[in-house]
């Protein structure tokens, strides 16, 4: 199914897939090994490399260079010689996997592999020296830069790109780029400074979005698997979460790292909006304001001195609260409506007015719990907006009349949810043993969590996490994926460290420790 996978992939999705593969238990070193082996086999077959032929491999200090080191090692198995140029010092090689492979080829494989460390541009600018090194080369391999290229190319890589292009032009030696030509933007194909002109691109895992064969820097493009399984794209993982865990800038002041507004509560429910707000507070949002009916205002204030509570007279929120809430919406970065809200007709009238105002102001919105039931007759208001809906399958049935197949029938269930999100043009997070997240363009499934989370309040925590990721400037789909993944991971963490009989407050109290544990894994 298209929504579960794609032939072309962005640089950001590459990083997510790599990290998710590791989350699934596949070490980065295994992926690098598969990449290097696949490339080496292609080079031997395509260019008819024979014993004692020589290949020049230009490597940077990142994982793209690490792939190049592995290529050289596998070429050695065919007795094909390689000269590996490292553009930068070995001490600056950025990952342990790349360093591991550099140590092998530079220390032990000195019969078939010659390594040359290029510390600065002066060591490669003398074309006569480089030409002498490469005079018998049958092939150039470009492993200088990967998908993280930005702006002007730094030395000595800039001079290396010039050298490759000059030698290719003068001697017609084919140039093969690992994944993409160094210097080319992987997402749009632009070259802001300079780039290697490649005869062949060996794209790893998927073709990058910016690669097109009508680009002057690109010849033929082929794809090679590096062992990233389908599940790394299908299931939400650590790779999805990492880019959304934003950090404060050094010059941030209070209010710049997220202002969240929670609207909910009724005479019957005080805990739900409190859980959602406390999630935002403990996650690290700068400011969280909770708006509830007056009947529970003082109760919620007693949950924590960190709570900022505004209230309106009555047992349920109604249209009389609109003017005050309107000002808070202007203040907030993200708004969550629904926890404990109740289903009164007067509350529905307020909800419609609030949603109209939020949509007009282009604010990020999460609709949860009772708000999902109240919005069912007004879905046209939220079509095409930055909105996350968080129903379980029962609430989805109330909203839309749709009955879903069992949670583990992924393709069947996923198709129904995907098509609904596509029709509504918003983000759905369908809660369950597996969470389904889709914006009608992509679909992911989250498997974190545990049966012990089937207690009151965990959905309110999830809604709060959606708001947290939105308010720290993430897109709705990214926010929903991260919220679902981390909410489940948080439950697993609490079960392990607190015990199987835990509460939503236990989850909220352990947010910071769970994040640290996840980052250290």
C-alpha cells in the first residue's frame, strides 16, 4: 500500500528510517555493512572490475564515508585495489561504525587498500600529485557527503569535488556516487555551491526526493537495499521522536518554548483536564493555562502550584465563556479541547464558536474525548486544518459511524483510517492496542504501550503530549506520531520502574526520566 511506503524519500525520512531500524534491533553497523557490500558487488559486475584493477574512493567523515570504507573492504575480497582518500582527520570521523571500518582498512588491509588522509585543501589542490595517485584508476567513488548537506561546501571537501569533476572530464573515468552526488540537496535537487557530477547514483534504501535524471549532475539512478525492513517505515519508532524533541535556544525567554491552552472539565470530571495540563507542565512547556467551569476550578488549582487556572461560572462550559477564552486562544501556540468537557448542548454551542475562531486564526488544535462527540455534526469546520483528532474506535464510531476491523489487521484497518483522514484532510490518531496515525498522505502504526495503560487518564496524557509537540513547532502528523510513541513508551517505563499497578499521575511524574532513559538507549 502506498501509504505504508514510498519509492522516494526525504532526507528527514532517511534519518527516521535509520533510527527506527536500530530501534527494531538492527545495529547501524549492519546497515553500513549491507550498503558497502551491495555497492561493491554492483561496481564489480557493472564495470567488470578484475583482479588488480584500481578504484579511487573519496570519503568524508560521516556515515557516507563509512559506506565508502566498507566498499573498499569488500572490493579487497575480489582482489580489486582501492585508494581511499579521507577528507578530514581520522579523529573527526563522526560515528563509531565509520571509525571501526576506517581502522580496519587503514591498519590491516595495506596490501589491496592505500589510505590517504587529506587534512586541508592544500593537500589535494595540487592536481599533479592527485593525478599521479589516480593515473591507473578505473573508477571514482564519491562518498564525501550524505543527505545532511547545507550551504557552502567546506574545505577540503570543496577541493575534492573540483578534483573529481576535473579528472572525470579530462580522463573520462566514470564517477559513482553513494546515495546522491555530494553537494546536491537530497530534497529538491538544488546545488547551492558545487556538486559532484555523477555517471551513476547508487541510492540506498530509497531514491531521495531531489534526484532526477534530467539534472546535469545526475546520470543513471539505481536502488540498493541496505537491510532497512518495511517495519522501520510502518511502525513509529525512536527515529520519529528524536527530531520532534526540540531544545531551547540560548536566548529563549519564558513563553517562547510553548504556550498551551487546555479547555475542558465539568462538574463530573476534574481529573481529565488536570492530567492533560500537568503533562504539558512536566514535559517542559513554558506556560500552560487550564480553562474549566468554576465548579471545579479550586479543585484543579490544588493539583499543583504550577497550575494556572481560569474559570467561568457554572457546572459546564457554555457560550458565556467565549470572550475570555478567545483572548487565551490568541495567546496560545496550541489548544486542546475535550478532556472532561461533557456533552451538554450549551457546551456544543461553545465548541463550534471556539473551533471557528481557532481555524480562522490558523492555530494548532487537538480535539479529544467529549469534544470528539460534540464535533461529529460539524466536521466541515475542521477539514483541511492543523487538527489532531484522538478517538478510540468507539468514539470514532460515534463520530463517523465507521466500524473498524481488529487492531492487528493492519492493512485493512489502516486503509479505512487512511481514507477517512484523506477525506477530512486532517490528522487522525486512533487509539488502541496499536495506535494508527495518518494525515491522509502517510500512515504509521504505533506498538508501544502495555495492557496496564487501559486505565483512566492515559488518554488525557496522550492528548497533552499531542499539544506539547505541536506547541514546540512540529507538524500535526509528526506530533501525533511522537505523542503516540512516547505515551506508550512512558507506560512501559512506569510499569518497569514503578510497578504494574500504576496511575496516569505516575506516568506524568516520570516524563522527564522516561525521556532521559529513551535517549540513553
